[in-house]
C-alpha cells in the first residue's frame, strides 16, 4: 500500500485503536465548574410534505431494504429510512431546506441527488442502482470476519487470535479494508502493542498482543496483502419487515463546512471511518433524558469536552468541560438516566449527576479508603447508584450522599477488573469479572438481603476451548462484556463479545441460558432492556442493532446507516413512551437515534396524515 495510506492508518491507531482497553484514573471533585461550548442551532421550520421515492436495480426490480439518507446542507444531522418490499421509501417530516439525498446498498453504486424541500411541494426522488464488482469498502466487520479462511485448525486458531487482538477495541473492517505487505503489517503491530491513548510509545508491550505478534504479522500478510488471494466477501441480507420501517437520525459532534465530506461512515464507498473523525473526539456512551435529548460521555483523553448534550429536535450540540483539580479533563464512560430524569455517569473516579433542566453538575467523591469508581454506572430499582471498581462495586445513596463498597472474592487475582456492571430491581449490584490467564469469566454480585457476594462462572463454548492452545489460554479470556438488568423482572443479561451470544441469568434460580446471535462474528457488545422486557443488543462488528424478545425468542436485525460506526453502547428510553433507541458512535463522532415505526405509523406517513 502507498505510504500515505499507511501513515493515515497509523495515525488512526494512535488516536484511538487501543483507547478502549486503557484504564485512566484521576481524583474527584465535589462540585464542578462547567464550561459550555455551543454549535450552531439549525432552523426549526418544518416541512408539511414528505420526501419519498422508489428504488430499483438496473434489471427493473424493486429493491427492499435500501438505505436512503437525507441531510440539509447547513445542518449537523442526517435522517435515514429504508425501502419496503415494493422498493418504496417514505421519510417523516423534515425541516425545510436544500438537501443532499443518497441511496446505498452493499454491492451497488450509490444513487445521489439534491432537492429543495418546501412545505408546499411533495418531493419525489427515484433511484436506479447499478451493481459493482468491488464492494469491499461497503462491508461491516462481521462480513470481513466471515470471509477470513477457516478451512484448517491453524486458520481457525489465527482467526480467533486476530479477533481477540485486533478487534477488541475497534471493528474488523477498519483493520481489513486496506492491504499491506509484511513490512506494513509489522509496522502496525509494533505500534499497536505499545501505543498509549495520548499517542506515546512508553509502555511495555501489551500482554495480549506481544506473544502472538509475529504469528499475526504472517497471518495478516497471507490474507490481506497485495499478493494475497482475494477473500470471498458476501454482504449480509438487507433489512426487511419491521427492520425496514425504522427511522435513524445520526447527529455529528463535529461541525463540518458545507461540501466537506469526511470519511465518517456515511459514504459507504469510502469505507470505515478514518482519523478525520477525531477532530473533536468520539462519544463512548449515549443516554436520553425525559425531554428526549441525548447525553454523551467522552471516555477520556479528550481535550475538547467531558460530556455533551444534543437537542434531538434541532441538532444543537453543547459540549461541557468539567476540569479536575489538576486541570486535566476527567474520564467519563457509561451514562444513564434515573426514573426522576437525572443523568448519572462516572467522572474521573467519582460519581457525577447532571440535572438536564438546569444543566447543574454535582460530583460525588468516594469516601477515604475506598477504590475509585471505574467506567460503569447503573441505577437500581431502589434509586441507588452503582459504580464498578477494580475490586468489585460501589453503591451511592443520593439521599444520604453515602457510599458502600462491595469487594469481590476474586479481587486479589492478578489483573482482576470489573468489565461491566448492572443494578437489578431489588437493589442488588452485579459486575462481570475478567482477567488475563482466565479463559473463563464470572459474574459477581451482591445480595443485599443476606449480605453475601456471589460469583457465577461462565464456561467457554466447546469449539473455542478445543481450538485454543496452552499459550492461548495463558492470555485469552471470554468476556460477558457489558451487563444489563431487567428493572421490572428478575433476569440479568450479558453481551458476550467473543462468544457471539447473549447470556440470560435468572437471579432467583441462578440458571444461565445462552442465545446465539443470528449473525456470525457480529460482536455483541452492549444490551439495553425496555419496559416490555425486550432486549436491544448493539452488534458492534456488524453495524447493526438486534431486537430480541425472550418470550417469543424472535430476533429482528436493524442496519445502521453508517459503516464502521464502532458503537460501544446502546440505550433504550426505558421510562418514556417514545421507544427510541440511542447509540454513541465513537469512531465517527456521532450519536445515533433509532425510532421504530409500526406498519400503522408508516401507513400514516405514506398517506400524509
């Protein structure tokens, strides 16, 4: 590959590839002074007519599940819908203005147009999409992983090692969309094993990368070099039925100049998002307040903001800085909404609360002798706030401002870390435990009625255990990555990133049930539960969202309108009636809102009611 491509690729790595596996710690503050930076507020004028059209392929047949996007030239957000079985698409009401409109489907050249939407005029734009031979840039990480060879035990093993080492903190298509010779892959791996979040190279080689580095260099050269045999790439099915009725809105945290088209996943032909998406810093988690506005965390290492707010109606973005005592920007990570509408998040080792009505920030520091609050926070059914720590979990009572610490029986194991946390309806806290040298993972949790802390071991799938060597077992572990508790039920859920499944743990009976994700290598990363007990799962590697009904066992797969989004969380409006689902796209510096539409709701739009 040309040197300029490699240089951009390495710069992308230096700005975030390994960021999600780093743990930063800082001291807390009691009350923060907030500095807000505000972007341009778009017009709120609404068009009374809809944008609609039909999409066909060059053979004249209608195309279902095609993604159609529209963006007003002066605005910082894009609205996307999908075609139905007849190839027709229908937008909800949009603001008046001059729009870029584009239609995309994997394996086809995009259709593009412009239109001025006016309240007095119904606007129609039809597209005919032409098939293309090379559609590799349009594919998700799951489709790339599926194409990697696994015809031998050695290939299956290296595929798993690549998946653990090179896709833990970014999607596979970001790695595989370019080809490099052995020198190129060697340069990338040498950087990847040492780089820190601030771009330095001062740390020791990562223990999960270094032992396999030479094997990985050989493997990647064999499958993704200019002389390698072409992989057999196959697009996943396009959305149908319920999944094709959803409306997506992706809000940019960056404000780009008109005509500027960054590589931020919106134009699939340019591939997964590149380093240009990091001008302002990506969002790690997204939540939504009771007024329908989104709140975002930054995951640390971001000089521009600590947390952010997006007005879902106007797209207005407000960036907040909350300086620590030493002047450094605090790390935020998981963000949640309490039933009373308050926003809670971790902040530099403390618990932080924001009142969305007044924007008042309060930061609560743990008591002396307790470990700092880690990355994960949740609200239990009794109104208490829970945070993960590097020894278990910490509970905060907002009424008394007091903390209680719960230490895991495994806390003294080398490398112990709580990698996810959830609080159930009965007031108990649960966390996922991972650590190097442990191919098994555990749930740890409190039982407030007895005062006991329980642990539940999660076994690996048989095929993974069979393919792993002793060397592999010394380094690798499975991870129930992020947890969610049904606040109206008795089930704890975990997204198993490398097991390609979700786990349901019935708290009273301690029975664990496994449900395989219907897309191979999709990368189940996070789970949210709505008030109907339905699960929403972020399939990070697949650029898709899964809806799973535990009662009917039915899966519905929704496709995101951007490629390489690298969404690490999912949040559902648990307390309102909107049914909205929100995600933070770290690599593209976006917040993404999904609004499911029923057939009746779509019919109302179709009939202009």
